[in-house]
C-alpha cells in the first residue's frame, strides 16, 4: 500500500516519532470507523448480505493496520536506526579523538538492535489486533446466532438487532488499546513512545559500542535531574554519575521518553 506521507528519512527523533504515530493512528482510526459501520449495519439488519460485506471490510481494515505497522517498523529500523547509531558513535569518536567506521562489530550490533526494535513494534501492535479480532469474531457469531435468540423473546427482530449493536459497542470499544495488565493506551501514544525509546537506545548503543571498541570502560551519564537509573522513580539518580559501559548498556534508558545520554570517560577505570 502506498504511503500517504513522504517516505521516512533519517531526521530528528521527535519529528520521526510524531510521523510514525500519525500514520499508525490514521490506520487505527480507519479501523474504528469501519467498526462503526458494522454496528450501524447491525442495528439496521444484522442478517443481511450487507452485514457480511461490512464485516469483511472490517477484517480488511485489520489487515491494513497490520501492514501499516509492518511498513513503519521496517522503514524505521532500516533508515532511522542506522542514522542514530552512527550519530551516537560519531559523537563518542570525536570525544575520544578516534575515527568511527562501520566495522563488523558495529554492523552486528546494529543488526541485533534492528531485529529487537522490529519485533517490539510488532509485539505492541498485537494487542490492538487482538482487540479488533475479538470484535470481528463476536460480531460474526452474533449475526449468525444471537439475533434469532434475542428475537425469540419479547423483542422484535429490529429491537433485538439494536440491543445487540449496543452490546457489541459496549464490550468492544476501539478508542484505546487495553493491554492485559489493564493499561489503556492510544495507538498514537504507544507508537510515539516506542519510536522515541528505540531512537534513544540506538543513539546510546552507538556511543557505548564506540567507547567499548576504543577500550574505554567508564562513561558519565547525562539525564534529567529527577530521572532514576532503572526507572524514573528509582532512588538511584542517574544524572552526572559515572557507570561502567556494561551497566550503561544494560540501562541505556529508564523509561520510554527518557533523554539519557552518555559521555566516554577514558580517564577513569573504576567508579
């Protein structure tokens, strides 16, 4: 499917994150609009060929959403991640007065980072797809089985259909993605947060790997004044502390919108 925006090119992480979020939110909103069309058809007459056709259009909208996630994830890991990794590595190289080149070490590191980032995008989108598919299955079963049962009571077929449409709308809201832990997150929010997080990790991976390759074992941390080391609330505050390269690689950021960065300290060999 062609993009409605220009192709993703390396650039400012905030701008890229907003673009990715806008594309995925648009695809999700189209899916939500198609759900409304299904519900309207149910309220009118759920056992007609038009209802079946509307359900198939909803199923197609799910496939489109999946395709958009895949397209954006691939664009991001193939273009933005190498750009940010190289920027982080180049910054460290300049501080250490060495030259950064794409050695096998860095290429392998980037490949692992790209694979992890791509998989994470797909994992995040699976909850959204799961909710959409639950609605599709419930609507399909309802069209075949529930309306006749409802109408067999004291309700007319029209009343039964409207009652069923209201039930489906209540039980399968697509305004937010509801994760298994109960968290309610919009597609725009998780897409933007995920993109910013992976951008920060890529930049810091370049910095840390360049320092590691140069034989530097310690780095200074630059972070928000209140940002903790492992989580934002961690009592172990990160800013202006000195950490080993290995510890820094384990915690390149502490939360999705973290602005953490590292500076090589070749003058130190221990904390």
